[in-house]
C-alpha cells in the first residue's frame, strides 16, 4: 500500500487538514504516492500549488481520488464508506464508542479503519498522539480567548497614573492542555493558580512558576497510563468547596479536568458562579465530555445572571489551523513511517504491533478490535 488520498474536510467548522506539503514531500521521497483533493489545505493557509510542488497530484473531488486510493487520510469520520476500495486503509478520528453503525459499514465494505483517538498513548507512540498534539494548542488558545474577552489586562503595569495588578488565572486540571494554559498565562504576565488531583502534577505546576492550590481530598492518584482516577462524590464536593475561594478571586478560570472514558466531574456549580465577580471569564475545555462548569455550552458563549462569561471550550485548536494541521500531519507522518517496510517500499498493516492492535478497528470484513467487537 502506497497510494494515499488526502481528503478535504466536509464540515464547515473544520479548518484543519490531515497532511501538509512538507510531510508529503518526505513521504514521497520514501516511495508513497499522494493525491490531494483540491482545496484541502485552504483553511490552513496551504494552496493546491504547494501540494503539487511537494509531489502530489490534485483531483477535483474525493470521488475521483478514491478510485485508486489504497490509504485514505482525513481528520473527521467520513459520512460513509461509499467509493472506498475493498482492502484499503482509512485513517481518521472515528468516535468509535458512539459510531457503531459506521464501524459496521467499514467492516461490510471491507475497509480497514484506523481510529486516531485509539492510538495507544505509550512512549513509543508519542509522536502519533493526536490528542496531545491538538489539546496543547487548545490550551494556548483558551488563554488567548479569555484574555481577549477579559476587561482587565493580564500583566502587572506600573505607570505614573497608577499600578495595575496582574490578572489572576486559575487552571483546574493540569494535563496536556492545562500545562500549556499555565505556560501561556505566565508568558502574558498573569498570576497563575492551578489544581489537579494527580499528586505528580504539583512539581510540574511549580516548575512553570505557578502556585499549586492544596486541597486535601484523601486518597487520589493516577492510572498506569497517567490518567486521573475518578473521585468519589464526597471528594468532588470537597474539591468544589476547597477551590471556591480561588474561583472567587480569579479573573480567568480555565477548566480541563477529564477522567478517561467517563463523564467529566462538575467542578464549578451555580452557587460558586454566583459568587464570582461580573466579567470573570471561564473556559470549560471539558465541555465535550459533560463539562466541568454548570451551564457551559460547547459552541456558544453563556453569560450568567451575575455577568460571569463562560466561553465555549471545545475544539479550540481549530482556531490555529496552520499549526494544528502541522502537528496532526506530524502525527500521521509518524504513523505512516512506523508501518513502512523499507524493503517492499510499502505500508504494512502489522497486527502484531501494539500500536496497530490498539487502533485498527476493522479488517477482512469484520470488526476485530476487542473493545468494539460486540458492535
Ligand atoms: P485528560 O484530558 O484525561 O485530563 C486532563 C487533566 O484533568 C488531567 O491532568 C487529570 O489529572 C485532571 N483531572 C481529572 N479529574 C480532575 C479533578 N477532579 N480536578 C482537577 N483535575 C482533574 O488528560 P491528558 O491531559 O490527556 O493527560 C494526562 C496525563 O496523561 C499527562 O499529563 C501524562 O502524564 C499522561 N499522558 C501520557 C502520554 C504518553 O505517554 N504518550 C500521552 C498523553 C498523556
């Protein structure tokens, strides 16, 4: 397999593209052949001519490109598998826990479907980890959006007319997005507080020059993969109480607290929102998995009765598509090269490889992934 089709995203809100010309050039040098649907890179600032200069052929439509495609890459799940060649490999986000019918369609069309979100988050697969590459950009954007909407500046300023104190930013949940949010807020001059239930995070927060908020929740910890363990309802209540005072004092709050495979905990409820100053900006980055903030919305701004502004916090990486596409393309480049056989000069589906085993959902007309077999 070496003939790759790069699709144009069909959803209006999607601004990214799955592969950029630099990576196509490198992969072409190895023996891959590329076809790109015209306009695929436009929203990321990439013209068709740049793809052509990198060695790709441009086609007018996806339908045309699918005809001889052996590997199909795109970001979002496809509407259907229509036109895809039997035996071909399709690489994209698939939302496999919620898209059982699509998984069955991939199986019945005999298309091998790789789910980008299922690539194991191991050290070896770090270069292919789309979640990390995209959410770190989202953490950066969250701070910029909040800063642009806040009526107060972030840095301290000493002027003859008076002194402006730095803004206070509170980051709840310090994983990939939270760390980038802390770093960004610090660079803009804010005073930053942060909290996470994983004890190892305290050191990381301090090393970025932020203050770690101490809340004693008793037994906490993390899974072997580095994810937070789910708190008991009593612990969540304790956390809400413990962090309420910091929320009241903050000008910007960014929440990123997620628990892998479960609904996100509601960490800021109406009673605390009611006690916050009008004009406080809250960005709920956990909104797609249930939300950390009561009343938050994935795609629109919400203003509470007392004037707290809750900004949408989902898919913020789409606001910086040029770099988000670069990172995503780097992830896909790493995937394609990992399974490239130097002798045959072909991409190989090696099922014995832990990475492939983790993310390949369908093969030979069946759903083969253990977690989705029952679909
Ligand atoms: P995530 O998106 O699942 O969660 C975000 C953060 O929310 C985490 O730091 C989590 O501890 C925190 N959280 C959960 N419940 C909370 C609560 N009640 N209050 C406050 N915070 C809460 O996680 P993520 O950002 O994708 O990654 C988390 C960690 O996983 C990383 O820091 C890293 O250690 C590990 N990781 C490893 C790899 C790898 O090895 N390739 C890749 C990515 C992440």
